[in-house]
């Protein structure tokens, strides 16, 4: 062997042709990378470093990040400089208003300067000091924010709706000494903080008061100075304070202008709560680009009539909110007919949560040339980093988060910081102008989330995304338990740790339910819902308080001992539904008594009910192994008894069931020694396991109208290569019938026994089936004009798909067609000897796979050649083993050791869990039928690559199969987004006894090759494990697939590796 190639047969039920071609390109790329490693002796590299990314995808990602734009105001270094620049441009322009109150840019600057000087001169704040503000939405809120910025301090918002305990924790966390308040929030704080009421600053002051501009000019603020901090939920139970630099918000806001989302002519309504980072963008962002800002009165967002009137009266052009709020508001507008599509709006921006089709349809009537709908995305740590202009959603499955914002970069990596391919899920890393400086006093978290890539800092978002062929990003979810609720980022662990502080709680889990609610499940017997709610209200912000508390005696666990979130009761269930009230069932016979004693000994219990599921009292696979061997000793089951296995114990995990299984084994006395298999001289018996599998598969999975008629046909096509061969039709026909006479499998019928449902094989008498009436065993001559191979190929396709090509019930399992080529009209030509085939004529032999496999081909051709050359019947040994004999012996074999082997191989593997392959269509869970139509791609490898791999295989004592399987595992590992528990269905010749070597028949077994890969293995290590796996399977390859599946309570139609 000096050449390697690969053929991919992909089901068109699942894949489009373009997808298959792309997969083949990726496989070729992986093989080339492995070959290069072999050639350059770099086989110690971990397999996760291999890349599936193709050159066109690399170019697509580069174009996604080709976002550099220069800003004219790049000379400005900080927020208050940008703000003053806008004041100088249009001092009398409206800056901010709330109902009847308003301030121009010039007036706002005055109040900001007064507050800044007060902070500097009277409270001695210094650059970089954190100053908190807890103020209701008002003009004073805006003055406070800009005043803190102008003083060079760091703005930190505190929500007036947070409980006092939480406000105290946050002020301690920021180590702030000064909190700006007003009369409505004064009572929220104690004497540990210096409180400054903003409104008192301006009491008695007149606008003509001289401003000490020089004092303000001395403040040292750089682009890298921290502008504000915003708290985000923390999984450790403590909120994280993200530090945003001056340049972050300046450049982010200027990046929104080129995409035309917002500009200086917009009137922006400020809706976000101050605990939400968007409120900073609304206020500071609007003022530094010269827009007009409209504030709502406190709780004004919940008064939809008031909110609508503000939009009309103030002629709002820009609104940014979370989808849930937009849905509520626009539904109200739709029902009340208070706004028309032409009303004012220029930009409607959705952010904070996934944008769905329901919202798109609701906003559809507002999509005009004057009004654009935007889907914006960005964690607080990057502000806004992607955007998508939402237009038509035809033929889209999801609404993208879109393209990278100007001067940002987006990278998508897998678990090992390797680039993902198109449509493959990966974690989003964001770089560029908006990336924050880190978490306040949390260097550990900062180091975890800020990653250096190519000398640039990227934020690791924890968000999972894909990129499509158009370069658009699609949000897929989170890689952890962080959620978004109404736009607020929530770490569920923070809520759980808060509840854990209650003494009587031993376990707790919080989930998001129906996209609108938080539900807390608590394991306790000494706490009620009201106590939980009161504790949460005093320690958590309102958006983190669970809507429903469910108290359980015990949280459901999975087999790993972790909380099984899928088994948690729905919120409408009460906790009493999980309370067990089990009556103790005692043993009723001697076997149950013995088993009960063994269980009590292993689990250290005095009493165990005989109907108790072993896994509910701490049972696991190792304990089950102990039980199995204890049973064999206790009940003298050491002999080979093929119906008693550990897999049955798993499937029936109670004392009652185990007693029944043991009783069945005791009642069966059946041993079979390893003597040579004799001929049984049978003409009828149960079909072999391989025949059963093919027969049922053809009847069930490939029985649909869309399926090909003959899924299990093996075609053998041969060309007459030389005139010297002198092939005679008559002698060929005689030889053909001689082979059928010798090998009774080629004249065997298959059918279902109506009495017991078994599939039966019946060997038909050769003298009967080979008479003149059985046309299926004749040679069918097909005359073709000229050497028209295209016509011949079309005829061959038609033959192979004929509904009556085979009839298993009548033993019609083999057909022979002769293709004769005439170079003139067949009617005008006469041959001296019409019996002889000429050069380039073809012979097509079609055999049903239930009677024939790949290894049978050489046996068939050998006997056909011998029969032709001797022109006589083939010699037959009456005592020779026939296929039907093999089938009988196979059914009575002791397979207990192999059953245990396969149980250990597949233990813990989810047989029905499909790999995350890039399929275009999923199989229906209710319709398991398949068409059998495939798209085939062949990969031919160059000589250098073939030589490198063949030398590698030789030096590592690998068979070509083991080498190919190793490469395939590595490819699947990459293609399935680093799935490590891989199970591949592969065929095995299964001729495991010497008597079977020269027998025609269907012996092939399909077996699951499961390998649990370590992503850090090198290819050498993968090869070693695969080789060991293949060698171990050889000893147990005779164990039938249907038994493997039934032992694992699966069927051939729904396992993932078939």
C-alpha cells in the first residue's frame, strides 16, 4: 500500500451538499496539519491546537475586525473636556430637561462647575477617588454625575431601590467616604459616610457667582483615568465593581455616530435605572456628542400614559431599552393607537437581552426610512461592542447581535483559545476602545477576564456566540449560570450564597423560569417562604429577589451527586409532591432474604425496603460490581450462564428484581464448551444476528417512499479486459449456478415467523430454484450500442433501484446482468459465436447484503473462477459447516463475558445523545425513517502526505484502520466543539473462528468504538489509546449490536453512532 484516500458518505437527510464539501475541506486540513507534525517531528503537540479554520474563514474574521476609524476630537482626553467642547459649540442649546424643568448646555455647565468646586474645596475629593451618588432620576442626577467627572473623581451609582444593607455593603466595597444624595434618599445611609445633599449646594447661590476656572483646570485627568464604576452581579456572592476609563466611554460613544445610531441632533430619552450601565451611556454619552437629554420623573417609566406624553411633547428621536420594556411599551402604543409609524423616532435600540421575532413583529410597523431598529450588544465591561440594523427577518433563524462596532475587535474562541469555524459555537472575546480597566480591588477576577492576545487586551465575556457566512455574530447563551433578566446581568450564585446565610438551609439552587421570573429551590425543614423573602429583600437588590420560593425536603440529584436542574419541580408544584411516604416491604422468599442481607451489609443499613431503587440510597457502578460478584458467590453462579449480567442489575435496581433475575439464572442449566462447531444439516433456523439487524433496518428505517428501494445491495461490476479471455455466456451461467448450489446462503429465504416474531432463514433446494422457471438465476443480457458508458451507468442505477431486484421471502437474493457493447446497430450484426463476450463488455452481479459481506467477495470470485475453468460442479463436503449452522451456534454461545465487556465500555455513555455536528437538519424524534440518499466526497492525499503517514503507521505498529480511526477521533473532537466522550460506529469482519474464514455470508458486526479523549493528549497518545481499544474489542466483536443496544435500553433507530 502506498496511497491513502478518504471517502465521506453523508446523509442528505441531515446535511446539505455544501456542508459536506466544507466538512471534507476541514478533514483535509486536519490531516495536512497532522502530516506536517509527523514530518517535522512535532507529535507532542496537544490535539486542541489543531485548527479547523479555513482560509476564507480567516479572511471573514479579519474583515469583521477591520473597524478602525479616526475621530476628529481625538485631541480631547476626558469626559468633561468633551462636554465643555459641546458647550462652546452651542451654549444655548437644550442640554437636559425633565417635564417643565430644563437647562441649556451653558446653564448645565455652571451647575456642574459649582458642584465640582464644592467637592474639591469643601470635601477635598481628589482625582481617582470614588464618589457615590444615590439620587432619584432628576436634573440633579445629571448635575451630580457631571460634577463628579469634572472634579476628576470616579462616579459610582447607587440605586435608591436597593435595601439599606446592600447600600452599606457597596459603599464599604468601594471604600467611599462621600455619598451624594437628595432629600428622598437621605434615610438610606448611616453616619459611617459623609453625605452631601446636592440640592443644598445650590441653595442661596446665584448664577453670577464667579467660577474658579483655574482651580478646575488644575485637575489631572488622563484618558486612562477611571470615569465610573458599575456593579455587576458576582458568582461568589459579592457584586463586582467594573472600572470604566475615560477613553472607554468617549470612544464608544463616538463609535455609535458613524453607524448612524445616534448623533448630535437626537433627543434622547433616559429610561435605564442607575444600577444599569446604559444610564451612564444615555447621560454622559448624549452630552459629549451634543445631543438633547430628556429625563423622566421617578417611576415615570411605569406610567405608560405619562411616558407616551413625554415622547410626544419632547419629540423623542432616540430610545434605548431592554426588549421586555420595549415590548411592554410598544404593545401599549399599539393598543391605544397613541403613536403612528411616522412619530418622531429615528432610532429604537434594543440591548441587554436577546432580541426575538415577537418584538421584531411588534416593531415592524415602525420600521420606516425615518426610523431604524437596532439590536445592540455589550457587557458593562465593554459598553457597546456590536450592532445590527434589524430589517427583514425572512429566512433567518435568529436575529444577530451583528457586526463589530468601529474601533472594537471581536474574536471567537473554543475552550483552548483556538479560533472556531463558521456556525460553530465559541466564547466571545472583545477588544478595542471600550474594554474596561478591571474590577475594583479584585485582581484575581481581572486576571481571569482580561486576556492578552497579540499584544492587545481582550475581555472574556462568558457569552457563547456563532458567526455566520455573512460575518454576523449570533448570541447563543452563556457558558455558566449567569443570566440576563429584564436587561440586568445576574449571577445566580450570588442569590444562592445570600440564601445560604440562613442557618437552616442545607442546599439551594436558583433558576430563571419562563424568561421572566427567578425561582429559588431551598432544601430545608425549618424555614418558610416568607422568611426567605424577607431575608432576600433585606440583602438583595429588587431585580435579584426570586419571585417564587419552593422549599423541598431534598433537592433532586443526578448520578454525579449534583443538583439535577431538569428534575426540579415547576413553580406551580408544591413541595409536598416530593415527600416520600414509602411503606417498608420485607423479603418474601429465601433469595430476597439473602439479597436483603447483602444490601444491608454494603449500605450499612438495618432495613431496606425490597422495592427501593438502589440508586436512591447511594448506589453507583462500583457498588453494583460488588453486588454482582457477591451474588455469583452466594448463589453459585460462577458457571457460564449467559442470562445473568451486571447490565440487567442496572436495569432492574431493586431487591425484588434482583431476586427474580437470580432465580431465572438458577433455573437455566446451559453450558457450552469450546469444541469445533459441527454441521447440523439444517434447512431452516433462526436468522443470524447480522441478518436480523439488516432485515429489520431495511423494513423500518428505510421503508419510506423517499428511500431507495435497495439500501442493502452489494454490486460487483467487472469488465472484460481482453479478447483473449474468451468468456462464454453458457459456461459463465453454469459456473454461476454451481456457486449458488455450493453456498446455500445464496438460495436462502428470510421471513418473519408469525407465531413467535422471529426472523427465519430457510435454505431452498438447489434443484428447484435453478430450474428454467426461476428467471432470477438466469443471466440477463443487455445490449448497448457503442461504448456508451453513461448509458450503461444509468441502466445500472435503474437495476440497483428496481423494487423487484430481490425478494427475500422467496430466496431471490442474487442477480447477474451482462452488458454487451455493439459498435453497429444490433439488428444488422451477426457474430460467428454469439456466446462469447467481447472486450469491454461488463458483468454486474448484485447480491443482497443479508447474505453477503465484503470478505465474501473473494470467496465468491474464487469459486466462480474454479467452476468456470473446470466447467463442472464444485465439489461439496456434506459435513462442511454452512452459514445456517453458524447462525444456530451463534445463538447458543455463552456471551456473558462479552456482555460484561460491552457494559463496561459504554457505562455512563448517553447512547441517544447526538454529537454536536454541523447538521443542516435534525432527525424528527417521532419519524426515524431515512431516505438512504447520500452525498459522497472523496479526498485524495498527495504522495508526501501518504508516505509520512504510512511510515508513521509502520513505526507505531498500526493497521491502516487504527490510523484512520485515530485521525477521525481527532477530527470529531475538533468538529464537535471539543467533545471528549466520542463513540463511533464501525464495522468488524467478525470471522472470529477458523470455520468461518471460507464461508460466504453476512458476518459483519457494527460495533461502538468509544474513546474518552483528553484534550491535552498528543496525536501519539490518541493513537496509543485507539490501538488498545481496537485490540480489546477484537476479543468481543461477536457480541451482536442489537444485544449491546438492548442491554443499554436503546434501539437501532435512535442511537447516536448509527
